[in-house]
C-alpha cells in the first residue's frame, strides 16, 4: 500500500457540517446564525447554493470519504424532505459517502415538523436531534419556544417510530427552574430510551434579547452547580 504524505496509509475521512440559517421565530437566548425569514425563502435555491459551495471545496478534499454529515441550524426542519433528499443526492454525486455514514438533522418539535419525520428518514437521514429544551410549559414559555410540552413528547414518540438513533437537546438553569424540575425534564427524556442526550446550561450570550433584558429569576450559581452535578450523576447511572 502506498504511504501518503505525513506517513498516512489512507486519506483521513471527513465530517460535513451544513448550516440552515432560518427559524420561525428567534429565541431570546440564541446567538446562533439564525434569522426569521421576513419574506419566506426559496429552499431549492439554497440547496443549489450549498452544492455549488461544496463544488468549490472539492479540490481540497478530493478522494477523502465522508463518514458523517450534520445538518444544523437554525431550523433545518423548515426544509421539506424533498429538499433534504435533493441535497443528499447532490452530496452523494460529488463525494464518496461511506455506506454507514451517520447523517443527522436537527429538528424542532413543532407539529408541522413532526409530520415530516418519516419523509426525512426516507431521504436517508438516519439520526434526528430534537431541540426539546424542556417538557415543562412554564419553562418553554420563559424560553420563548413555539412548541409546548405535549408537542415535545409527541415529537419524541413519532421520531422513535422512524429513527433508531435520536438525540434530545435539553437546557437547564432556566428562569424560575428548581432542581426537581430540571431532574424531572431529564427523567422524562431518559424514559424514552434515546441513544444520546445533550444537556446545556442556559448561557446568557452577548447581543441576545436575554442579554438586553436578563430574566431576574435565574437559578443562582449554587443551585445551577447542584443541577449540573445531579444531571451528571443521573446520566452516568443511565
Ligand atoms: C442552535 S440550536 C439548534 C436546534 C434547534 N434550532 C432548536 O432550537 O431546537 C442547538 C442547541 O443549542 C442549545 N442552545 C442554544 N442557545 C443556547 C444558550 N444560550 N444556552 C444554552 N444552550 C443553548 C439548545 O439546546 C439548542 O437545542
Ligand atoms: S429555534 Fe434554535 S436556532 Fe432558532 S432561534 Fe431558537 S434556539 Fe436558535
């Protein structure tokens, strides 16, 4: 077998991150590159632009297989399954996609999105990452989320009928949240037997609505630290 530059026996594989920068409504804590589309957006024009962008990069990555794709946002689930199918077909036509590649899409748990989960699986997406944040309607409201607790639960249930590999995003140290409430969210999430869970401490990021008007009832540092330790113990046990 030829030895490549740097003593490598084969070119190292690649992971592809693709950003979908639109959301129905900007959450007050979020500093990601995400925007409310004032006049809608043309999903196929964006898919074409992504594939053109990929083509520009091909000379730098020639011959290297893709072992994972992550479609993040923003809210990628604002794109139809047909648009995701066209995008993934375009990637396959241009790069060597490993047959076992993990292909993740972030989805918000709104009713509109839930109805599309099956279509995303059929388009070749094999891992769904759902932005639950909390199952508690009081905290979802404080975070400015557009889904409620029932939609969050329904989203997980429907996702698990189509996907073996599901991640849930939770947030903790939320306005007015107690340790018991944070653990209740965690236990609800774990009760579904999902394959991965991300638990994020709410961060007040510069240039967000929460930075301009920080909620007065955030848990203090001691309570937040207790939450983090309790969450870690629960996750280790699970
Ligand atoms: C960029 S978001 C994309 C997911 C999707 N748009 C959603 O919100 O459901 C990825 C995750 O980052 C976390 N996140 C975003 N802003 C955060 C903040 N200020 N503090 C802590 N976690 C945050 C949330 O858990 C969110 O699900
Ligand atoms: S839906 Fe997600 S990406 Fe969009 S504004 Fe809210 S947290 Fe940010």
